[in-house]
């Protein structure tokens, strides 16, 4: 079911029949005069879309730019033809409803809508011939209104650039740790050594200067060096955070759309 808010998407969409065969592209959309909902559309068929046929879309399904109708391709192409400047007679209007099996006189009136603008032609219980059908633009691609027999084929291009974004932060932090430092230092110490010398004429007076027999003791003070540790603080280096740039390569994959143009009918297509 096609709703009113889907009308803009219906314009220019590709029409497929019940078997999945491509019918053509939508030229105009006709809205119900009472409900405002889409009821009919014209489909550009034939060579380069030069023919235009009416098709009911109230029960069609729209997916992306694909409009699937409930009638086959031949039925659409064999529908009563309506030219760009032609007015429908009551007989042609009756034939249109009869062709698609729509009950005559039971459908409310509808108005044409082209890219959201409601036109003056009517289709429904009134007479279709009271207004002009198919006026205004027919082409809806980038070439704009149909001014000649050519259409513009467009395709998307991928332009890949770069932009800078924050990926993380680095900070400099100082903290204190304790470790053991070992150093070897020479130390000197004194020890007592027993020395003897004989009594001679030279030292006899010193050796016999006292009682012949007595008790006596002598004491010698011994010294030794011990390690002495002193700690001082001194600067050893300066540390700062900097940045550097490195270049890497990344592969970017993106989907692009492009338009294809195909012919329908007996057409001699040159190689290109």
C-alpha cells in the first residue's frame, strides 16, 4: 500500500510487474481527491520512455526505488494510451477502469500530483477529460523537465579525505622508588703485634730501670676505619612529552550507485 508520504519516492522509481519484469519508470502520480492517497501513476515505457501508460498503485509495494505493481507488463503496455496534451473522453475513462478491472463509478475522484504539487486533472467518478492530463514535467532525473529525447545518466563518485580526531592521551608522571646500591670501599684497622728485642748495652739502662721483680701491664689503643655513607641529591636529566607523526595506509570501502540505461524494443545499440 502506497501512502501519501511516499509520493516523492514514487516519482522516478522503477516499476516492476508481478513476475519481476521491468515495466518502466514513474512519470506522474495521481492522488485520491477525498483521501489524498496515491491511486494512479503514469509509467514511461517504450523506447527511451516515450510512451506513457496509466497503472493503479493503491495496492503497489515500494522498496527503495523499486515499485512493484499487481499487474503484468503486457497489461500496462496495452492500457489505453494518454498523450501529454490529450484530454480523456468518458469512453476512454471507462476503458481505463475496465482494463484494470476497477469498478466504474465506484472510485472517488483523484488529482494529479507532480513532485508534491497537486495539478488540475481529475480521475475517478467525475470525467477525466475535464482537465489536462500529462502536462508539466515528465522527466524527473537530473536533466530536469523533458525538453528533448535524451536522458542524463549519473553515477556516484567516492571522494576520500582525512580529518583529525582525538584517539587518546599520554601523560608524564614522576614517582619515587627505593633500590639497593652496593659499593666496595677499602678500610684500615689496627691490630696488636708482639715485638721482642734482646737486652743490650744500648738499652740496658732502660730495661733495668725498676725493681728486679715486679708485676706490670701495658695497654695499646687499637683503631680501625669504618665506612661512612652520605647521600646527596643532584639532577641527572630532563624529561618531556613530545609528538611525532607516522604515516600509514588504510583501505576505505564504500558502496556507490550508478544509473544504467537499457533499451526496450528493436534497437540497434552500437558497441560502447
